[in-house]
C-alpha cells in the first residue's frame, strides 16, 4: 500500500498548471534525494473547454523541457462548454494536438470507438477519413443528438461511396457509432501506452459525448449542465442502452433501484481487487509527515543585532534570516526558494553558489558570469526553483512544495519571493487554492507599499495586497518594520507550520504572507524585554514618548514606522505632545482575533466575555489614536471598531504617484509632517489644543504643496 496517498497521485483538483508542477515536484524530491518518487504518477483530468485558460497551455513547454514522463493529461473532448460548443466551427482535438505536439508532448488521440473499425477498413480511397476530418465539431455535437436516419442522410449521404459503406447497417447501428472515450478497451490501451512512454509527458485526447447514455433529452444538449432529473422514460432508455436488468415496474414504483450483480460476481470481485491494490475504498488524505527538528534562538541572533551604521531594507533582513536558516543542518535542505526571474533583484543571488538552481539536466553550458563569485549555477540537485517570468508557475511550485508534507510525508518549506503587487492581485485565486489544499510555506511580498517603488510606474505601487490577503482564511499576514520583528515572525511561522503541539501534532494548516520593502534604513537592535507576544499577535509599543505633556498614540506598520518616529520627535519638540509609537506588525491578525472574540461572546453570553487583543493592548494608553502605513486606509481601518478611543487613519488610497518617495508620501499625506497634523487635528477635536494650531502646522510644513516635499526627510529618493 502507498504510505501517504491511498490512491496514486491524481490531480483532480489541481487543474493543468497544478498537475504539471506536482509532477515536477515529484522529480525535484527524487533528484534531491529526499524521497524516492520514481513510481509516483500524476494525472490531470480536464475538459476541452478548460484548455482555453492561458495558464493551461502556457506551461506545457516546462513539462516537455524537463521530460516529465510521470505526467499524463487526459482531456475529455466532449466538444461542449457550459453555453455551447468549444470550437463549433473548428476541431478542438486537432487544435490541441498541434499545441501539445508543438510543446514537445507525446499525443494519443482517442477519437472513435471500435464500431467504426469495419468502416475505416473499407475506406481504401480515404473518403471516410476526409469526411471525418472536414466535419466541424458543432456538427458532430448535432449528430450526437439526432437519429440514425439523420446521420445516414447528412453524414454518409453526400457521397455514394460513404452511403455504400453503411447500406447494410440499421439506423440504430448508425446512431450508436460511438466516440473513442466511451470504448473501455481503447481507453485501457491509451492509458497503457501513456504509462509506458518514456522521455515525454503524454496527453490523451479522448472524444466523448456529454450526457452519454442518458437519452435524447440529455445527450449532447447545450442544456445538459442544467438538467437535474431523469423522467421514467429517460430511465427506461438509459436502462435499455446499458442493458441493466431492472423492470419497468421497478422504475415506475418511485425511486429507481440500484442494480448490484452480486458480491461473488466477476465484476464486483474485480472492483474489490483494484481497490485493495490502490490502498482503500475511499481516497484518504493521511498526514504522517517526517518530524522536523527546528533550530533554536541562535539561528536568528545575527538579524536581531541590527545593522549598526549600515542601512538595509527589510527585504535584505529577511534574506539574511533565510540564508542563516538554510545553513541549519536539521532543516536547511528543506527550504525551497522560489522566484520569478528576480533572485538578483532581491539580493538572493548570494544563494546561487551553494544552493544552486534546480534543473534536471544540470548545466550543460558555460555560464557567461562563471568567473564571478555569484555566478548563475544550475544543478539536478539544486535547491532553488527558477520558474522564469511566470507568477502563476511560481505559485504552482509553491503549492506543490507546500503540500509535500501530505502528498509524500516529506515536509518542504517553500519561500516564494516576488514583487508584492504581483502576488495576491495577480495570482490570488491560486493562493486561495493553496489554502484549500492546506499547503504551508512563506509568501514574501517584496518591494511592498504604494510609495517605495515609485520609479517603476504604478504597476508596482502595491497599497492593497494586505487587504486582499485578509480575505484568505489560510493566510497569516504580517507587515514588519525591522529585522528583529522578521526573525520572531519567521521563527513562529516555522513552529506553527512545521512544529508539533498537542493541538496540532503535525503542524497547522496555514501559510505566512510577509510584506517587506526596498527602502534602506538603519535596522535597530532588538530592544531589551522586547514584547514578542505583541509582535506575533500584531501590535507592540516600540517607542514610548520621552518628552511632551499632551498624550497621543501613533500606530504604524512596515516602512511607516520610521515616519511615525519622526512625527513623534516633531510633536515633542514643536507641539509639546508626548506620543507613543506602536509597531502594528499585523493589522489583519488583530482584526481576526477581534472577530473571533466577538463570535465567542455572541455564542457564549453566559461565560466571561473575551476582550480583543488590540483593545487589551491599548486599554491603558491615552488617545487619540492615529494609524499610518504605506497601504490604503482600509488596511489599518480593520481594527478601528476595537480601538478604545478616537481613531483616525492615514493611507495611500489611489493608484499611486510617480515621483520621489518623499513627494509621493506628501501626495498621499502619510509622511511624518502629515502624521503630525493628524495627531494635532484629533487633539483639537478633544479640546486639548487650539484649532488655530492646525492652520499653523499646514503652513509650517507646506502640506498643501506636494512639490515642496523634502525627499530626504521621508526616506530618500526612489
């Protein structure tokens, strides 16, 4: 019996793209010596209409390039989609054959059943083959719904040679000239040939009829998808077509009976034997992964020390954590870095010499940069997956690696790093699929924020992926500001996903999304008595106000924390305001905790009522509360209901602003001076300062003049 999947690996829910990358992951594991998966075969069962999706065809070349003969696509070509024919005026099987062959696949066409064989044997001059080749799919769909007399007249009747071929056949025999996908002998032969073919992936293009054997009200009809019930007459036709021994009386009594040939019958014994071979009667997802020994605190020490006088971005801080973890003897070889042609962009080319890029063919050429220290290195045992400029392909690799703990019992730790704008916005449906498949790993949205990458155009100005991430129940999302926060988040992520506890003996079914930035700053060392719980739950007080008499609170996340600290200084020196600065590492997790608390209170009124973490954390802090981030306001607004005091948020709502970082932040009014004005505005509402101070602040900081923004004051030029 198979150890972890009770049935052979079948990608019923993966779709074409997922099947390709699952087959690739099997080979990746085998080449890296993690597990012998040479006998594991992946099938993708698809409809011909599904192949219209660009992703369905876009990665076919990868499967051929890597020789994935452990992969078989079965395309059910019933010529129909939901509303009508797939290619009414064309021939979808011929079209798909050219596409698969062009991509380097082995193609098996399973078009006509055995009833056509005598006719094809008579076709000495090719007239029948020509007729089959020139009849379009829309017409074949019609033939599936018509009588034998109609087919005799319209298909065979136009040529005396064709008419002569069927002169001894009855109309019923002509009507039942079948499609290859319904011929069990030919289906078996096609599967056997596919499994035995070596060196290429295989596609079986099997022609069928939608609603086959269900009668004239169902077979081949455009409305077949919407038909829910069979009438008694439909059931009788179905019974007669398949020769099922059930009487008219049984069908007319109400509910049609199930036919069973008897437990000792040859058919039932055959089915039992096949089930036993496959490991059971119901496909079962048995999770028995190898237990990993996770590294301790020492693995994170370097990042927690800060960067000293050197300025680095949080992207670089994360890469440093990853490099240190990949050196760990216990789990280092379990990491699977993934990037869409952007390793160098994120400073991950330093991994090339040691981890190398996975390629089953190795490197059969001399790299142009072979003499450099960080030269491009490919290897059959490479650890890094490079999927080219394809976010869909990278996410498929992520899902395949992230679910390996269940499919193979071998936990892998995928780390997918990408431009944050091209994650949840571009491949959000695949992230949903990842959660649905209970896959695990780290998803890193680099160059995050709406104002940190303004020089590359609005296509990179991500101010909303954290909001999109909040819609996915499987995502644990963070927006850290500093390296020490990243270290604690990664360590906790490994614990939750790959550790063991009484509640989750094989880890939790979540994956981590972390947004990091490309703006270099001096990374502070981890503070003494750091609030680790606050970092992980989403909010910790990073810098209490040291001067000033009028209290206020500033909540900031990610790249906005340095602006908040600058605003704290200005408020103290110029306005006598003592503002505490809080690092909101996860607006999403704060909201999730609050929603869970409210749901508990709703259903358990007799028990002690829970207080959301954000409310507890801010309970003793004297407001007002001003939130700021490089995201649209809706991201920090997620927690507004549960903040115990007047709350205002600042955000980067809109498409973006292509200028320096400072000018962009002034444009959105999220820079340090705008935070100062927001705090003063809330204090004026409470009567703690005079409203005349607001106009004074606007004039002093030139907040109405975007061009007057000082790029250096808010993080430097883009």
